[in-house]
C-alpha cells in the first residue's frame, strides 16, 4: 500500500469494506460558520456511519489564547471514540462533504491520539453518491469499542515554537489568500509574519479528489516545504490546517500542526501581525 493509500481511501475501496465488523465509518460533516451538521447526517449518510460533532467531540473548550478548537482531553476523546465503536483492531474511515477539510481534523486528532491507519474518504460524501454508492437515513448505534488512546503521536506546534519555525523552517498559512492578506484597517486580520500562504483548498480538484502527487510536490516544493527543514501549518482554528498535514504525509513529509492557529495567535496583543500578500 502506498503512502497515499494509507491516508486516503477511494469510494470503491470503501464500498468493498461495508459490512465488515472491524470497519468504523465516521461522518464529520461540519461548516465553519454553522458548526456540526447532524441534520445532513439524518438526511442521508454512508450506511453504518456514526455522526461525530467536531466542535464538541474533536476539540476541547475554546476561547482566548486556547483558540477556537484546541485539542481535546485524551480521556474524553477515548470515551467518544469507544462510543463511536473504535477498538484496537478497527479500520477507521472518516468523511465529510467539504473536500476533506473537516474530516482531516478527525484524521489528525485520532492519529495524534494513537489510532493507526485512519483514512479520509477521497471525494467525500458527494463523491460517494456520484459513484452510485448506497446511502442510509438510519442512525447507526455501534457496539462500544475498547480502544486505548494516548497523546503525542503527531507533532503539535505551540506559540513559542513559531519564531524557530520562521527562522529555520517553513510555516504554512493554509487559509484563503483573502484571509492571509487581511485588511490593514481591521485589527486582528492578516497573518503571522514570515508565514507563506498555500491554501489547503488547492490540494484537491473540482470534484474534491486529491491532486496527483507531482502537482502536490510542486505546490509545496515551490515554497520550500520539501522536507529539508521543519514544516508546520496553521489555519483559522486548527481544522483546515490538519488537511495540509495529512496531504504532506502522503508525500512522506512530516509537518506539525498549530492547533490554536490564527484564532489563538490573533487574540494575544503581544503577537506580531502583518498584512498583504508577502510573508
């Protein structure tokens, strides 16, 4: 199995796994403004999928210097994961309907907590339906799992690490160019000085499918994210940045995530902020 196939799964491959006892499918549909989308799950989901509330179950209490979606306490995450049916031998697949940008948060948090082999559905729920695959409106209540979690299996970047990354590595701001550039007339807009902008949404094509490896290497290599120096990513609140970390992993590149991201950095009045298109 290639590195890419250990991080993403196609709709066809997922369909071939449906009905297996070890399969755990997590529906992580979420929108930045509206929040978790349980109504979308109720209207239709992949058969056997369990709904996951991203803000409530994949994050701790937010606000202030903690940022919008800080890391959850591992004890609470373990309780949620067991309720979702995750066990030590589970095959876990996560999906959304947002080009993987939300599901990647589930991939990151579960991988950080020691769940091996979590994969994101390439193309998401829209791609699943477009391929003629089945859906269900029945809420799935799985048998309680027995997974044991522990933190620290992925790199976490804190505010104190930023200067070192700017000086000797690559800090990726994965928000949109508009968010990155900010507005000099509006406080708390712009980006961390020295960060380079590579929008996570550019990692997929118009169907929401991951770009070819050569295209991804060109995207990130052009800003120096080639593995020769440390790499870290941030976004608005620690959700979309996880997608960049995931995509870089398919290229064999290890990157840290700043979970607090802009929502944490911008609340500290002592932190520098710059605006405009340049780092």
